[in-house]
C-alpha cells in the first residue's frame, strides 16, 4: 500500500485517472466486492504494475544442506 501511494503521489495524472474511475463506479457510496473486481480495470492495472515494480518478496534465500 505504501508503494502504491508513493507512486501515485509522483504521478498525479495517473492518480486523477484512478480517482475518476473509482468515483464513476461508486457514485459516492462504498463499492461492492463485485464492482471492485469487475468494473475497475485501471485499478487492476495499477495494482499489477505496483507489484511488478515493487514485488512483495524481493529475494528468497535458499541453503543447500548435504
């Protein structure tokens, strides 16, 4: 979440586009789960890009023991 907020703060045009999409779907009310999953393609794209650029787990160390 922190990375998403940081990236959106550095790209105000993307933040405005995401805000418009959210307001169109919600109409001033809380969006349902179905609306969040099916009617917000830009939110999905932003989320996937944040995970691509800032993966939750950067590296997993493995140790071989014989």
